[in-house]
């Protein structure tokens, strides 16, 4: 997958993280659900999507793969 194929899902902001996680896993992505502001590693993996959530388990920023 080239950088041109990098994906983002702005439509998932505000949605329940469990539902978003299931959809992304069905597309073949490995997901990580993390509290907003969590530190992350800087490695780049196109098969991974991190979901940053608030205290209500709602996605708070646009998920991207990488």
C-alpha cells in the first residue's frame, strides 16, 4: 500500500468506538482503542488504525491508518 492509499475516516468522529472498531476490523485493519491524549509509538503501519476516545467511549479525532 502506498502513501496515496492512506485512508482516513472523518465520518467516525463522535461515533461509539466499539462500533467503529468492528467496522474497521471487518475491513482488515488492526485497531487500538486509546484514551484521548495517550502517548503512542511512532512506528508506521498501514494495517493499524488507532481510535482515540473520550470518557464516553466516543471517537474524538479522525481515525487514520498508519
